[in-house]
C-alpha cells in the first residue's frame, strides 16, 4: 500500500522499462510535511537530512493512519 500514486493517471509513462504513475502518496505526504517543517523556528538550524527523515517519519505515520 506504500506505492499507491498520489495523483493516479490512466496512462503509465515508461522510461528505460520502468513504470511511472506519478509520485507516491507517501512522497506527497513527506513533501507537505517538509514544507511545514521548513517554516518552523525549531527546524531553523536543522540540516536537510534531519528534516527529510522527520518528514518521512510523519508520512509513514499518515500512511499507517489510513489503514485504520
């Protein structure tokens, strides 16, 4: 369930025999979380890797919450 697309398309684009159907919902959640974290003062001095890890942790929690 982690690889469901955020914006499903009827057409699946291919590149070098790899299928793409847009970004995953998990990536979309992480991107939104990262946007908000970048505007928070407590993340002002955090390095990009810390923000990315925290964003994906939050995205994983959101994916888990969808299963309920």
